[in-house]
C-alpha cells in the first residue's frame, strides 16, 4: 500500500485543519496505513477538548478516501482508536463511493475575504445534514464577544501567534500555519498585526484585545449565512468527515467557507448560540463558519507535503 499511497500524499494533505497545523500522521504497516496525530501539532490551549483535532483528522480521512478512489485504489477506513491514533486505511473490496474527486479536494479552500451579499438556496442547505443556518447579522454580537475573549486570553493569543506566518521571510511560510495571504491581510495589516502581537504583554492592559477584536467588527454585517454543524461529541471524527463532504459540496456550488470557531471556543458565546438554535447541549455545537460567494479567490494555504 505504501508505494501506491505515498505519491498521493500531497493531495491527502490538502485537508483542512485548525490553524493549518496539519496534525495528522500516516504510518505504513503490513495492514495498511495507520492514521494518527502528532501531539506537537495539537492546540492544547485553544482546543483543550481536542474537538478541532478530531474534526481535522476526520477531514483528513475523508480526503484520503476521495483521493484514493479517484486514483482507482480500493481503500477503506476502519476506526481503531489508540494512543495518538484514530484508525487504519486498509485495502478494501471496492473503491470508496463518493461524488467527489481529487480536483474537488484541490479546488476547496477557506476564504476570509469579502463575500457577495445573498443567502444560500434552501435545497442546498437541506442537503447539508447536521448543519443549522443563521443570518450573519444575528451572530455579529457573539463574534465580537468571542474575539474579545480570545484576544484577551494571553495563552490563546500566544498559541495562535505561534502558527501565524505574517511575513514571507518566516522560515515556515511555505509549510504550515496561517499566512498573511491566506488570512486576506493587506501588507499594512500584516505588519500592524505582527507588531501588536510582539508587543502584546505591554499593550494588553492598554486595550490591545479590544483593538484586535475590532478588526472583525463588521465581518458579519451583511446579508449572508452562517452554518453551524451540530452532532454528537463522541462522533467528532465522523463529523469531521461529514464537514469535509459539506465543504466540498459548497465549494462545488461556488461557495466558500470562513470558519469562526472562536464563537464555540468561548463558553458564554457557545451557550448563547445553543440557546438561539434551541440546542439543549452546547457541547454538540461542533463547528461554525460563514458561507457565501467570495468576491475574489483566496490564496491557497501552505502544506508540509506539496
Ligand atoms: C476544525 C477546524 C476549525 C477551524 N477553525 C478556524 C477558525 O476559527 N478561523 C479560521 O479563520 N479558520 C479556521 N479553520 C480553517 C483553517 O485555518 C484552514 O482549514 C487551514 O488554514 C487550511 O486552509 P484551507 O482550508 O484553505 O486549505 C478551521 C478548520 C478546521 C478544520
């Protein structure tokens, strides 16, 4: 299996992950390829429960299966949780059945730029099992509160900063993390963010969190949609696979996604969002993203394998 899967790894690696940490590992064994994760690529501060880690690993598994199927390889996935491991890609009787292709995997990407106003068609939203829809404007207050919470937390901000690549001179610019271009920042914005984060300890008591949170103040002030993925906490890996399929469906229809996990990372805003959706257990809110037709294409994010 190793000989056939290895050349496909750059496409497996196009899977999305929080902060673009690409936490997954593939270890080839006699049985197939073990899917695991590298603890140095987890986000223990901003993702203490491992929710985003498991969603990202699920997205990776789905990507592997789609890319293998498109290459004509009969590969399946069997969950087999263990220490730093979620399961195994193994030889199967038939290729994985999926409407998606490697070209779809390559074409998908987060887009944090401006979106044209307009709501998603109802039949499309109905196709996205587990997704609940809200109007962007109805979440603007929660996004601001969550951003204030995020940037007010020294440790969360420190962890985020470790994955930011705001200058092309950063030695990992082409490998992982969030680049200025993927974040849709202008040069001036990137320089400003770099400088203010470098001075964070000194500027925090002077109101830096408010300034940083202010940058996204108007992000949801337009006629658009936010989609919230709701599912069982025990199924986070499987829900990562579902999330990947939904993102590919949206992307195939010309829609892009901009995740806003801070809304569910912050306890009070997660509770309020659950109330607004009529969801009893706030922990079942697994992912939040605004979705729409982007005004311009996004720069593809970096990868460890390319
Ligand atoms: C579980 C999960 C959570 C994410 N949360 C955020 C987020 O809160 N904010 C954001 O801008 N992007 C978020 N992202 C998007 C990632 O940063 C993005 O997938 C990664 O940088 C790779 O870029 P790509 O999706 O364009 O390939 C998230 C992605 C995943 C899979």
